C-alpha cells in the first residue's frame, strides 16, 4: 500500500495543501447532507398528500424498470402495472409513463372510477384527452427512496474521503483507488433507483441547459451541461453535454441535410455580420476616439473585456469538445448515430469541422468586440455596441430556439428536440484533468493577450503616441486640448481645425462645409458661437460669414454689390458688415467720424455708392463723411441729376422759387441720335431720403424745347417749341406755339393747362415761343417771336396771356411789336414773377442789344415804356426780383473781345438807375463773367456764373466755370452796395463754385445758375467730361458761400486751437512744432526759433495770376529783435521765391525795418528815393497784428496794430511760390524771426481800411 500512499502524497504535495483542498469540499458535502436529510424528512411527512398529485412534464432522459404498486380506496384496481420515469438533473421526477397490463381489459369508465379521470387507454400507454402523455400521478415514495439512496451515497463518499486522508497521514497500507483517481465510492445498491440516474453534485443548486435559457436573457450564451455522477465502480464520474445551438445540429446531422444547411446559413450570417462590422471598424478613423479616454472609460473598457471573455464561450467550448471527443474512448460515433462507421475522416467532418466553425465565429466576435471596446468614446456607447454585437454572437442559439419552437418547420423542430441534452462523453474526475488544463491555459492566453493589448493601447492613448502618429502635422503640444475636444461632435476650431489635425478629428467637417474659411488660431469654440443669434466681434469676419449672419445678415452678404470693390451705403457699410466687407475701409480711414451705423438705419442710405465719383445724394453728403467720400461737393443737396449724351448748351435748367423742384429742358434727348426728340424732365426733392425723385417726363408731342418756364413751386411748366423743328404750321400745327402743363396732385401726372398758345399767322422761321416766361402763380404767360415779320421787315413780336376762368389762355394788353430789325425777345424775355405787370426783353441783336422794360396799364390795356432802354451788348438773360423793381443784366459774357460785366439797376421815378457794376475776379477779355445770373426774390442776393468764351464754341475740350455770390449790404457805400460773399472752403474738399477745382473734377459749370426765392438753394448746370454727361446740381447757399461772413479768408490757420488744420490744410515742416503755453496767455502757438522751421498752406496760390489782389494777416509775438538786421532777416509769411514776392517782413535793413514784398526793394515808411535811413521796428515781447494789402499795379499798404504805414508803393509782384509759407520761406536760411505765431489769414481781395480795423478790433478782443 505504500506506493498508493505515495501516489496520494504525490497528488497532495503537503499536508497543508491537502487541508486547503479537502476542507472546502468536506464542508460542501456536509451542507448537502444536511439539506437532503431535511428534504427526505419533509417528503416522508407529505407522502400521503402527494399520492394523487401530478408531475410537470419536462424534457429529461427516461429510466425504465422501476416497479410500483398503487394504493386506492376502490377495491377494483388494475394489476401488473409498471412505471417508466425520467429523473431530471435536479433529482426531481420529470416524466412518468404508466403501462397497465390488465387481464380484465379495463375500459375508460373503470379507470375513471378509480381516480384516473379524463384518461383513455391507447396502445398500452395512458394519455389525456389532448393525447399528451398523462403525468399527473406522482408517487412520493419513489422520490423519497431515491433521495435516501442519494443521501447514503453522499455519506459513503464523505467517509471514504475522510479515511483516505487519515490513511495518507498515517502512511498506512489502506486500500485506495488506482493512480489518478481521487475518490473510490461504493456502488449504489438501492434496487428501486436506476444507478445511471444523473444527479448534480449540488442538489439544491441544480441547473439544466433548458431551464437556464428560460431564466436568463435569450441573447446570453447558455453554459453547456456538465453533470457529476457516481460511476459503476463508485468513482466520481463527469458527463459532458453539447450546447443547444445550430453547431450541435450540424454535428448530429449529415452534410447537406436541412439542419446542416440551417447551421451553415446561420454561420454565414454570423461571419458576414462580423466581417462587415470588422471592416467598418478598420476603415473608420480609429483615432477619432483616441483622445477622449478618461478614468471612467478606461474602467468601463476593462470591465467590458472581462464581460466579453466570460460570455464568449464559443471559443472555449469547441476546444473542450474537440479534446474530449478526440479521445479513443470517446463515444462520438454513437452520439452522431454512426457507431459502425468510426473513422478519422468522419470525425473531422462531423466533429472537428463544426467546432472549428464555431471557434472561428467566436474569435471573430471576440476580435470585433475588442475593437469596439477600444474605440468606444463613452460608457453608453460602449454598452450599446457591446450589446449589439452579442446579437451576432447569439445568432446560432436564437435560430436553434426558433427551430425548437417550430417556427422553422416540423422537421427542424424534431431535429432540434433531438439535440437536447446530448451527452458528449463521460469521464472520471481523474481523466478530465489534462483536457481542462489545456482549456484553462487557452483561456489564460486569450486573457493575457487582450489585457496586455488593451493596456498597450491605453498607454499610447494617454501619452499621446497615437495622436502624434495619426496626426503628424498636428503639434503634440495640442494633445491636451485634443483630448478634451476630439470626438465631442462639436467643432472647437483654433489650432485643431487644420488639415494636420484632421479638422479636429472630423468634428469640424460639417462646420467647415458651412464655413470653409472660418479658421484661425484665435477662432475657438466656433460651432458654439458662430450663428448662435448673438453677434461676436471675434467671428465678425468675411471668412466666418460675419458670425454666421449674426452680425451682418445673409441677405446683405448675398447681395451682388457686397464686397464688389465699391463702397455701398446702407447696412452694408456698417461696422458689423465690416464696412461693406472692406470696400469702405478707405472711407472709414479718411473720415473716421462718419456715423455709418447711424446713417444705415435712416431712410435714403440704401442704393448709394460712396467714392465712385458720382454724387448719389442721400445721407452721406455731410462733412463728417467727406461729402459722400468726395463724390459730392460741399453743400450739395441730393444727387447729381445727370443726362447722358445731352450737350451742355442744349440743357436749360430752372429751379422753383421755393427750391423744391428742378426742371430740365432739352430739345434733343441724345445728340448722337437726332430721331429722339426732346423732353422735359422734372424732379422733386424728398427731404426724408435727401434725394431728388424724378416725376413723369413731359414730351410735348415730341417737340420739347430748351425754352422752359416754371411757376413758384414748379407745379406749372410752360414748354416752348423746339427751334430744331423746321416744320411749317400747316404741316405740324401741334408743335407751334407754347404748351403749358400742370402737375396733378392726385396721381402726379402732367396734364395740359389750357390750349396751345400761338401767335396768329406765325410760322416756324419766325421762332414762335423762342423765349417764354410765366409768373410765380402760373397764371400769366409771355412769349416772343423774335423773327416775326411785319410789313416785310423783321421786327419781332411779344404777347402776354392770362389763364381765364374757363382755363383758356387769353391775351392781356395789346401786341408788343418792334421796329425794324429789333427782333424783340431774341436774347431774353422775362416777367416780374410777382404779378407779371412788367415785361423785360431784349431789343436788337448781339452788340446792338438793349434792355427794354414795359409796364401794363390796366386802364388802357397798353404796355407802356417805363424807362429808357439800357445798352446790353452781347447779352445773356437778365434776372429780375419778384416785384420787378431791381434788374441785373449781363453784357459781353459771350464776347471774346471784351470782359464780361454785370450791371445792377434799380427803379425810381425816372426809371432804371445804375447801382453797381460787377466784374470778374480777374477781369479780362473773354472771361465769360456773367454768362448766367440769378436774383433771389428780394433781389438782395445775386448769383453770377462765369464760363470762358473759348469753351462756348468747343465745350468738348474745355474745363472752366465758377460761381460768385454777391449780397446787398445797406451799410456799404452806395457805389458798392453788393459785396462778394466769400466761398466756404474746407480743407481737402472741392467747392464747385471755385474756378481752381475745375481741373480736379474735369467739368464745365455755370451754364445755368438759379437761386431759389428765399436765397437758400442754388442750382448749377454743367458738363462732366469724364462721364460724358450734362448735369444739374443743387446746393445749400450757406454751405458753399458764407453770407454771414463777408470778411472770411480763402484760407487761414489758427495754431492756438487743438486742430489747426481742420478747415484748411496746414503742414509742419522741418522741426517746427506747435508748443503749449505760448506768451500772453495764448494756449499754444507755432514756435519759430531756428533755421528750417516752417509751416505751409498747400495749394494757396497768392501770385497775381491767381489772385490779382490779396491780403495777408498774421498775429505774431517777437521774442527778440537782432541788433544786426543784415544777419537775420525777419521774414514771417508769404510766397517769397527770390523776387521780393508777396510777403510780410518784421525786420530787414533793406526795407528800413518792417515792410512788405512788392516785387522790388522799397520801404513803406519813406520814399525810397529820398530815404533818411530811419529804421522802423516793431516792439518785442508783445502780441502784434500785422496786415499786408497787395494791389497789383496799384498802391499797396502795410498795417501794424491797426496803424497804416505812410507810404503805399505800387505792387509789381511776380509769381512767387505756388504755396504760402509761414515762419521761413522755402529754400532760404536766416530769413526768420525768433517768434511765436498764433494765426495767419489769406484773402483773395484787397481789404479796405475799415475792414482792416474790424480785424484789428477782433484781434484785441480775442487776446486774454
């Protein structure tokens, strides 16, 4: 027995090892014994009650041969009965079949009387009425005996195990099992219980494959049946059962049978789905989720791996089956019904092949599950993917149960029934050790591979290795940010939204499709902020669609003019729309104070292009916006009223006396197409939008003329015939004479007012209606026929008409006829607008022309002469005040051989008396001064337009024209009551009235000037050579002229204010500076104390060719006066260029002290020829007021503090520099004074003594 003991000792390496292994088993067996004893006692106590109870019909194996006897109250009972039973894994009676061998051949009624109610006898077996096997009878004593036998068996096994241990410890020669067998148990001798009955080691914790599938979710894999029984020799024996799935159906069926094909289809489905999922995972961007790993996710992945391994039995079961059924002692051939055909090929085909398929399916599912676990970005996604994959894994079980329940047909149902509880093999406990070790090792390897792979990948994820490998172009410094942002399905942007970073791992793809250019280091949290309904300046850029339309609406962005290179007004030009996407940046830079956002919300801001050279009018024509980016002129009202291809001298314009309407007449609408007849255009000013609105045109039967007249408010328009017509009245009577139109207030349509007014017996060559006029109320009309023949002589004829009650024109007074060759009304015809009681017209032609004035005698209805004719050579139309008491006539303005002039006459008792004659700024032959003139209603304001006569005949090559405004000042001397009103000059902007601006705007202006009745508005017509357009522009008089300041300079600079060059541009040169705290309490002034320090007034040309007369005023503080006047000449302001040019000098020995430059060396203190060497110097240490008045070729004056120098030398100045310099002349050294300069003024005329005194008085008042 020693060897046996040695074998035991070999099995148990030490006494401690045996203690640790045997003690739990002994405790388990003892607990089972106590449980079974309790159950036996309970069953014995209830034996009688269980005699008539029924047993549940459950699937289990049958065991035959148990004899039973029936106990019944009825004496007549069947005999020779036998019972077949089936005992389940839990030790309970599952199925019973009763066989009755009764000689008396009992029938149904006898059986029923014996307690077997509802039963019939059929083929020796007992069934119920539904022909299901009757199992309701259950005999308690059989189960009691079975449990008692089991209890005895367990007690014997426990006793043997204790004895084995005791013998091993004492090293005695006790009898033990063969080597490799751990337990030798006595055979079961209970004659009432089949020794082959399968029972579980743990009777209470019983289980079976079928019962398990009803206990857990259908998708979870059942554990194949493993039961332990007592073998015939008393040893512990294990029985192994195949899984209930389609692979078992394949094992038990022949190839290409129905169940075999079903198994193959199921396998194909599993493999296909698994491969599709695997392919999808391998194709997807696996790093999408690589940067979202965190502690909860890592923990979830680890638990998911464990759960996957525990549930994926399709890998382990095939290994175990192949090992067990590969033994020679295996009963595999019997199991598959091929007991007589046992061969290797058959084993491979029926055993190995199905299990290999099962393992492949399990491995595939495991691999896919592992990939899903690694690629999951959150716990919920992990569980969803894992659960979904379990459906693929459980497909073989699910389809098996569908077949088992009959859903796939009866044949497959029977085959599925046959696959239940298939015993694969039985083996002893000792015999199973090797196979189980292989399976355990295989499982351990899988666990190690998965866990180590998972740890490797997680480590790479945490360290950013995968981030760097997947996105080599994405800086690893961004890894921390990427971990937080990648995979959250929201575009963060910034440095992650790049190609190198895979557009944030794909999170930004949709965002980039919507905003492909919205990228940048500072553009972060883009998806949350762009297009969220709130404007964010960070994203208010074109690339981000202006914050997704939150800042600048999409209707603006999609407009064709948005960002087209032109600055458009309205909402486009606002800050939120990035100033028309950058088109308005120049405007914003040049005019930062332009309130674009405010103007955009105002009516009249849309449809305006700013800075395109065309004045569109509207809200941007203000100084802060540069007068529409310099498209408009200073003071312009509304837009340019342009007319393409209309010659400038064929356009006649009128402005209503209230300034609200403009009428433009043109006998040709297009000079290039004479077939297009003329028309009259009408415009009404909309003060809300600040634009001119075009009304319906007047075509006048295709015979519109340049001869037009309008009433006070522009609602009545008289249109003369076109002198382009050569039609006789007999052929075109509809074009002869004058037609008056009135604007309907209902529909804004023009309707004829009265009949067409004609002169009887007149014909086209007589030029009927050549000149016309109408009164302010539109009820009196005058027309002239200057070529009217009477007694075969050209005399001219004028008629006046009133609008009668019947709205027909009726002649007022007699005809006004002329003498021979007087051609009445050829040059002009006017009524005084108030009542039309006086008529003013020309008599004679060209150089012989005169002004004639007649007045209507209401008593005699005669037009009588009220003044002598006034000579008016080469005239242009005069202007009359509304009362007819003042008239201004223009002479020689169209003559190239004489200077133009304007004469102003007033009426007195004797007739017209001359009040004043006006000449041009630089009067010369052909200067065209007075080409057009216009009075206000009172006659106190006079606008005068000038055009060089060279441009009249050939306008296509000429840029010329200016406008001057004169105002009647009662305080002025009688001989010069009308004073010129200075132009309003603003630094950097054009004033249309200034002649020098013509070269800048490329236009001719001044062909028609018309001032409104109240003197507030002025219309000016002209021609734009750049755009080939005739135009009419309307201006505010007070914004292009300064009526409130008759003494304003053409340029000035005041260094004492913060922005000395705001109105007039000034440049500081060299190291000149404006310093604070100047002497005498002046806040600041220009400091000149060394060579090179100077300031410049650019563009201010005071040369005689530009300003025949001019005046310079300077306010200066001399720090000191040098002793040697030769070394330091005290030049302070002027255009000195080496010829004693127009300048002021404060100390110079050559000029005997103070003086002015007059073109030669002279003194203003004494006669230069008889000089006494007396030097006159100013006083240093105080503020001085110095004035120089230059009159070319006439006496000029110098003033100091209001005192005039005694000598007035004749000025003979040369051109000098084209700019005015302050402090020191250009290109000269040592020509300066050590001084402070407060301000400088430049006038384009010679101031009078009283004007100089006014400025000096103002100087004293301004000093602190």
